[in-house]
């Protein structure tokens, strides 16, 4: 069990000006932000990040969505980080998400669902390293 997870506040979150509200939801339940930046994904970067979905029919739509505007990648820390963050954000489809979850409160639909969260400790490490260098993680935390 890792104490780190990765999140992306997706382009719809940024467009709706919900960055502050979503970050408050995240930090209010005990997550520490280790690193954060606003960026706009290129097709290459998004394609590499979502490579696991390459053979799926929605892959090109996913790339179009994730490159449609700025997003905010986050490296987060908390005991039981991956599992706790998945509970906090709720089901991928906001119509199926539990009350009080981020997706239930803010997401439009399964396509524009506000936030990405790592699904395993292994993927969290891979995803964090896709967006943040070791130096960024250390510098941001006083090391």
C-alpha cells in the first residue's frame, strides 16, 4: 500500500473554474499536495499517458478531450492514498457515483467527469513520473 497517488483535474474542471473547489475537497479529507502544475497536454503526451486505452473505441475522443484545454496534474500523499482518492472521486460515470463524491457534485457525464485518479499503486508511480520529475517532487517538499 502506497501513500501516494496521482490525479488530473481535467479540462472540464478548469473550464468550469472548479480548481479551487475540487482542491478543497481533496485537502479537506487529508491529502497533501506534493506537486501541482497547470499544463496543456499535447496529443503525444496524452497518447502516452492513456496508452493503456489505445485499442478502445473511445481513445481518439479521449485524446481530443484531454487536449481541449489546460489541465492540472497533481501528486498527492496520504495513507492509503489510491483507495481513498478513488472513494473521494466516485464512479467514472457521475450518474453512478455516490452522493458527496467529486464526480457526483461536479461532473457532467462519463466523458467530462472532472478528474482522473490512479487505479493502483503501480499506476500511481508511473503516472506521477509522467508529469513530475523526482527533482520537482523533492523541491516542492523541502528536501
